[in-house]
C-alpha cells in the first residue's frame, strides 16, 4: 500500500492542480492536505474540496493548520503521529512544504503570533518543526521531503529583487529585523528572498545529517541536531530531501496577495496573455498546471528516486553560492531548532 503524503498550503495556486494530479494518477496514496482556513467560507478551500469530490475513492483529508502559530504546528504533529501509530493513516511517503507567505506592501516587517518575521516563520521555521517532529513516522523504505525553493534565493535572478537576499551574521535579526528609520525600496521582497534562502540552506543541512545514518544497522550519530546530540534510528538514512524551484508561475495568487495593484495588472495584462512568448526568453515562466506534475512526481520519487539537493523545473541544479556555505548552514540549523521550540533533548527523544 502506498503511504501518506502531507501537503501544506494545499489550497494554493500550485497545490490545487498538484492534488488533482495526485488523486488522478496515484490514487493509492493517502493525502493529508493542510490549509490555514478549512471553513466553507474560504473560496480556495472550497475549490480544493471540489477537486477531491471528483475522486470519490480518494483517501484525502483537509486539516486546518496555521503555520504562523508554532503551537498549532506542534499540536498538529502530535495528532498526526498518533494517527499514524494507531493505523488511521499509513506511514509517511512524503512531506511537501508548499505553504507560503509574503507581504510586499508593508515596509516594516510583519510579525507572526510568535513574534517572528512572518515570511521566515511560515516559509521556513514552521515547516522545519513539522518535518523534524514527523521524521520517525516515514515508511521503513524511506521517503522524500520537498521544500519549495525560488529564484528569489539567488542574488540578481528575481525580477522583483532590488536588494539581494542575505542571511545576516546575526541570525536573530533574520526573525526579528531591526526597526529602520527609513526602509529602502525592495526591503519587503528581500525578506521573502531571505526566507527562501533559509529554506534551501536548511534543506542542505538536513540532507547532510540524514546521510550520516547508514541503514540497515542503527548507528550512533553525532551532529544530527546539535554537536552533542546522539541518536539511534535505522531508517532516517533512507529519507532524502530536495528543495524544488517550481518556476515563475504566472497564474499564482501570490501576485495578487499582499502586493500592490500593479502586480495584478502585470499578471493579467502581460504575464498570462504573453506567457508563450515570454517562455521563449525564460523557460521558467509557466503556469501552475504545468508545474504541479513535477512537484508530485518528485515528492513520491517517481522522478529522480533517492536523489537529494536542489532542483529547478524538475532537474537537479546547484543552488546559490551563499546557500552552500556549510558553516552558515550549521549555524542556521541550530538557530532554527531554537526558534522552532525544539531542544536537542526533545529531538533526541523524537528520533529514538
């Protein structure tokens, strides 16, 4: 029997056609689909329910999860862990960290309920907590974790970039940016780029720790979570992680959410009608329906089974030079544990 695939932000522009593709082509999988608002008042969740309704045999549950609240993430993982342990859900085959947040309309940082810069929390910290708390619930054969990369993590690559993404030396300023007397143009988009750079760096750090576990023998392994942490679990080495850049999605709702009206005009009058021509210049320009099969095929390892690392448009590509800084990856790894409310002792207990 195929396992369970968790998709966060499952009512998003990329996720809805991805769910449709999953249910149509891989019906044996159980889908746990998380959304911030699961009520019938949410038009996007209603659209997700309509997709599921077209597959009456589908094993798919829509569950509410607000990634801007860390306690909600921890409660969610406890609930899912129990349901996997009691057989309600099969063991995990994949976690797809798709949910996303940005704000390009506020010069000052927008903070989450936990007091963190919201794009870093939603895009990175909460997904890290979700993944780490569920690591031991993957199938014995392993599985795949997919985080969502973006061209915004590469300095000079994103169209909207005015200030290059950068992980500061003072990592706490990433989650609690200092108040500035006058915010320079482009600071909001830089915060988003920083969150995606953190996602890619953390995914590389996760992979380095996973490959230190050599199945089938349970081994004692230093440095998984902190340098003094030791753990034993035989199947973690069979899990691999990838950071996937799905491309520039011209029909993404992101272009009209927490952005200026100019983005709406750009999307409706330029990007969508002229997409075929624009794609001749930039192959990464596509719509969500084109990108979604790649996401699912990678998630369940129909594509590139067993591989790790950074992918663009379904093919393995090196991520930005900054993201490959191992020393900063490790510093970010430890800080992420702290921000996520995971001590080394808690994590050690989770993986033993």
